[in-house]
């Protein structure tokens, strides 16, 4: 749907049924891309959003798996998701696949998705370092997602990985089908490569911290987060089954 090569803000879009990646963010660390009240629904292919520095990596052609891309030699664009919803996407890698990027996910929901790796996948650059990248994961809900590798959120092994926020997040009904590791929250890969050899995959599981889903995120799951007043399908989740919790707006943005 979009290829974004510079700083931008996308607000109120519903992005559906892409066959490779709905959005490719291909700029560098000087760029910041923000998605506000966007919905990704029923997309296919490799990922819903790929964040990858093409200038310091390689040109992305259709149907190339993120796992087969040459790691970029520098950081990719920073990306923020606020009040967004990923629902019923069936992708072969992950809903959000980010290479050496600073990613912020706040007041957003991932529900009913299927992927090989996870809903949010943090990957290193060519130097194997996240020194210029980080994951801020706050106030979000992960509901009924399915992955093969451990972790609804998967973070590739790297000694400099920065998980600067795993705060007020909630998960329920998420499943890992490989059976070797039952981590359904945030998985920090240990030295080795789960992407190459699932049989030897090991890591540390960081639990989501909340036992109830934030009421603002429940509203996102239950109604369309676009600017249009027309309701959209709720992605198969009944928001009535989650008890709401109220928090003030995050200040990290």
C-alpha cells in the first residue's frame, strides 16, 4: 500500500489484503514515521509492516522474506504506532518486522494474527547491534495471536539490545505452535539463531505486566480506529470479556 522513504505521519488508514508487505518503511535513522489510529486487517504475505534501511542494505523486491534480507549496515527509520490495531493478518514472518530500528508501540492492539515469528519482531543490523535501536512497548494488548517461534514479541539475540519499555502490556489467548518453548509474551533470544534452527532455540521470557486490558485499547479492538464513524469488524475478539483498566496517556512520545 505504501513505501515510505522519509519522515511521515499516516493517520486514520485501514490497510487490508496486501500480498507482500502493506507498508515498507525504507528510510534511515534520521527519519521518523508515525502511524496514528491505523488498522491493518487480513493482510497476507511476509509482514504487515517492514522497517528496513534499503540504502544501507539492499533493494527490497516482492516476495523476499525478511529473514533472507542482507542486514543493513546502519540503523533504519524510527517508527511509532499509537492507537493502532493489527487484526486477522496471516503472514509468513511477522506483523511488524524491524531491522535496527527504534520502535514504539503504545495504546495499540494485536488480535487474531498468525505469523511464523511473532507480532512484533526486532532484528539486528549487520553489526549485530541495537545500539541505535530500541523497543518501547507500552499500554498495549496482545490477544489470540499464533506464532511458531516462541514469543508474541520476538527480540533477536544481541548484547546491546535495548528494551526500554515493557510497561502496562497485557496478553491473553496467544499460542506458540512449536512446542519447544511456551513463552507467549516477550521472548529474548539467547546466543544462537532461532530463525535458523528451531530445534536449538532458547531464550528468556519477559512477561507482560498487566492482568487486564487497558480500556482505551479495548475500544480500539471493538471499533474501527480510523477517522471514519463507520464501525469495522472487531477482529474476532469480544471486548466484553476483558475488564478495562484506566491509565493516563503515555508521555514517552
